[in-house]
């Protein structure tokens, strides 16, 4: 009986993992835009835009530190 309950728990966990794998990008997009919407409502438009711009700059700087040659190749393709 205990083994059957454990099996049901594993099945439901596997179903949940499969659901998240199937809809991974939809879930990530939903959560990202939910956070942006909450920021708009609480902080206002320009504060939220400033936060997003600064985050993108931080991502760019981090990307250059992580993958210097890849970033230089990216810049060369655009110029």
C-alpha cells in the first residue's frame, strides 16, 4: 500500500515536470511579463523602464565578461 502511494506521487511529479518541459517558454514569458506588470503598477512607467534598461545593460556587461570572443564576433557581424 505504501509503495502504491509512492508510485502515485512519482507519477504526479513526473506529469508536473513534463508539463513544465512542454510549456517552459510560455511559463517563463508569463512570469517575466507578470513581474513587469507589477513594476508598472507599483513604481510607474519611467521607473520601470529605467530598471529594465539597467538590467539589460547588466546582462550585456555580464555577457561580455562570460564570452568575450563570442561577443566580439557578434559585434563584427553587426558592423
